[in-house]
C-alpha cells in the first residue's frame, strides 16, 4: 500500500540529468511546494516549483 506522499512522487514528471542523461531521483521539499531532483551518478541538482508562483509583494 502506498502513502499519499509516495503516490504524489509517482505522479511527478521524471527528469533526465542534463549531463549524464540518467533518470534523476526526486523528492518534495519546501512544504511540498518544490520538486528537488538529484542525479545519482554525478550529483547534478535541479529544483522545480509545483503550481503557480506566488505574487510578489507590492512596493
């Protein structure tokens, strides 16, 4: 039986490493607002925001 967190990870898009072209590991970070990808071979990292970017504060 999968937990909601594991189920969410399987629904996230896979990503290939920019350098090695191997599938990257992924995990949710920042209160599940971001997906953090890490290459298991060369340790290249990339983070992607889930959903829309919040509005910037008014000046």
